C-alpha cells in the first residue's frame, strides 16, 4: 500500500509539473507575441512596461519568465526569426525552374522584410557590429545548411566534390542578407528592384559555378529534372 501511495503521489506531482510547465511556456509565448506586436506598432525602442501593458499584467510578471532584459531581447529575436523561417524555409524546397526557385525564395525574404520593417530593424539592432547573436547565427545556419544539402546532392550525383556546396550556399545567404540590410538602411530602391537585383545576381552565381564544374544547369533548368539527371549519372 505504501509503495502504491508513493507512486500515485509521484504521478500526480509529475502531472502537475507538466501542466505548470505547459502553462509557463504558453505565457512566455504570449509575452513574445505581445513584444512583436509592440515592435510592429511602435518601433524597436520598446520597454518591458509596454509589453506588460499590452498583456494587462504587472511588469514583474514579464520579467519572471526571462533571465533579465538581455535574455528577453534574445528570445524576441528568436521569435521574430521563427516567424520569418516559417515563411522562408518551405520556399527552399524548390519547384519549377531554377529561376522560379530563386525568385520565390528571394521574393519571400524581401517581401517579409518590407511587410515587417520594424521587426527587421530589431534584428539588425541586435547585431550592430556584425557580430551575430546566437538566434541570428542559428537562422543563417539553418538556411545555409538547407541550401548546402540541396547543392551537395546535385554535385555528388554528377561525381563532383559535395564539399563545394557549403561555401557556395553560405556565400549566397550572406550576399542576400547584406544587400537587404543595405536596402533597408538607405531605402532608395523599391522592393521590386531589390528582388530583381538579388534574383539576377544569385542566378548568375549559380550559372557561373555550374559552367565551371560542367554541371548541365541554367536558370531555365527544371530543378526536379536536374536532380533526376544527377541521380541517373550517379547510378550509371
């Protein structure tokens, strides 16, 4: 009886702990959603009080869920990047031609930045000297790694060193990020112009590398056909 009672008590305690942890996670997510709404409405200089006011809770309640202001800002950046990656990563599983794939991914990123300028500025403000925060670096790694895997599969299929894929993929990510940051800083060009410049530049980079490696790819190549040819070449 004693053992059964102890087990029941432990199970009940574990259940309460799980529910409490779930409640804390939901409250934390609510606070991050509120922070993004405040940034969208008011700009990057936000206070904890503004987040608390939006949630109609005392300011200490917000701090209770984070390890100080630096942790709060980092978690806000992670939340912003999660919303961006939710739109962008699916576009890195390309359909159609190479041109379609590049235009789709670039257009998604440029469009997101144009719709959410304050969120983008908040990310940039967290990286004032080019030293990426962990959230920003993690997002670049995820995007670069997904592109690198795609490139590596094609190169490997044609009997080429797949290690060439990673620097190309991460170089493209850095280039696109740099152009977009410059555009948002000066605001001279339209989003359509920036999208066009980036699309043409990335396509030129891909075509140039393909020619140098004798990979049968141009901007009008259907991606699925390119992958199929690389698989066929690998198994021949």
